[in-house]
C-alpha cells in the first residue's frame, strides 16, 4: 500500500484514516513481536504527514497542533506505538523551532519536508549520563541515554548532554542519526508501547558542531520556548484518549458479536443487559469528558502558538493548566476504561488472539512518563492558591 498526499483533494486526516486501517491489520501481530515498525514508518514517510506541523513557506502542510494531534489520535486508536513516534517526530520539530535560531530551524524544516525525514528523541533531561567536552571549535558528546523513542530508523535526533564545565548546564543539539559514534541498542523490551524503540542509545565521542546546538533562545528560555513541554504533555493526553477510544470500539464490537448474557440475566442479548448498559454508559461519560478537555487544551495551545514570542507568562500558565487537566483526565479515565472493558466482554476476550489487553498495557506504560501525583499537586496549587506551574521539561 502506498498513500500519498500528491492528491491535493485528500485532507491529512483522511490520509491518516487510510493509514490507520492499514496499521490495524497487523497491529496485534506487531505488538507481540516488538521491534521497529519499518514498513509502517515508511508509509508515514510516503504519506507526507511528517511535514504536517511545518509551515507552508517551508514546504510543509501548515497544520495547527489540533490538526496534528487529531492524526496522532487516529493512529492511537489502532496502534499507539505508531502514534507515539509520529507525535514525537513533531515534538522534535517543535523543539528546534522553539530553542533554535531561524537560520537553523528553517533549514531543518525544509529538509524534513522535502526529504521525508523522521526525527527521533535522545533528549531525556533526567538522564544525565551523557556529558560534554569542549574541543577547539566543536563539542563532544559521550555517554548513554535511556527512553530514546523513535531513535531507530530516524534521519535526525534531538540529543542532550550535561556541560559540567558550565555548572551542569543542559546542552541540546540536533544531529544526524547516522553520525559516527551513535550506537542504537534496540533494547526496548517492555510490556507496552513495544514498537516505539524507546530503548537506550550510546554516544561514543560524537562530534557536535556549534551549528548543531540549540542555543538561541535555548531551552525553556522564554514563555514561548516553554510551550515545548506542554506540547509533549498534550501529545501524551491525546495518545491516552486515542487508546481508550480504540479499546471502547473493540469491546463494543466484541460485546455485540461474540458475547452472550450471563445465566442469571433476564436479557436475551447482552446488548439489553442492564449491567452491560450501565458499564457502557460509564465508558461514554469518561470518553466524552476526556474528549472535551483534550480538544479544549488543543485550542488553547493553538492560540498560544499563534502568539509566538509575544506569548506572556500568564498566557502560558493558562495553557499549562488546560493541558495538565486534560492529561490527568485522559490517564485516569483511559486506564479505568481499558481495564473494565473485560467486564463487558467476558472470559473469552482474554484470549491472546483478541489482544484486548494491549490497550491497557500501552496506556499504563506511557502514563508512567511522569507521575500523575505531581501533576495533581500543580493543579491543586493553582486551584487553591492561584500559583502558576513552574516551567520544566515535564510541566
């Protein structure tokens, strides 16, 4: 299958739906197998969707964040690993846009759009094992990074290292994935998100040019630059919502087509059983409330992004609260729904061939990216004391 955006009559979301239908055919098999979804990543390259968030003047599709995340959500319904690496690709593009000077990010944007580059992540600011050494006219990155989602089969990486000579300052760079000294270990063997390639990467004396470094304005340096972690958080919330929607649809089909009423039920079909209907009512309320919060957060991010460098701290804080609220709801509601779908599908739905468990495994794995308790603490401080969240790489 080859999907292309050369047909201008097709909207990106329509292309995404075609791709999602293709991904769904092998999602269960690939979830069990793990590893790099090379074929699916190539379909994304061919589709043109890797240029979604790139402005039109740099040969991109000029999509808003709401439009980009609508595609992430479409993928997450059938394959949350693909959704993860696709969304992270656009997060990496946002990173260079927000942290680098125009002469850098504009060139990278054009190359990405015209060459169908995939961007991967080796940033992980909490993993401080990679350090910087100053050389004459360049820097050297050496060490290891964990949770490097999408690094395999990528053309470009966002990498970070600690500059101990500058008091532990975090330096971030955009570098080619094939650069000498970069070793991808392909050691991601976790219970969920099995095709995100979120394992470790080693940097062995990797040369980093000054032109690779994202120094102007630099990480989290302005309210606009501080949108980067909020994009990441909304990306996760969107994946959680998509996973829950996918679990709901699979459970619904299974309930209607495969189940039969419990022997004590007065219903002739499970679709008429009052307890089954009650569960689906709960599912609907959870999904609908999460949808509204995620979509509201997306609109808030779009408005903040449109302000650019004129964005104020107060405006950024309002976006942070909207996104944190959506993420908490998406995580809580999604985990509960993905667990309780078995109560409306029954014992037969636990067969490995059905693979209904993969939705919970994927959501549970990704939801541990950062603790929900600290998100709730920030929201509580805002709700009670009016204290704005302090920008970090996680808030």
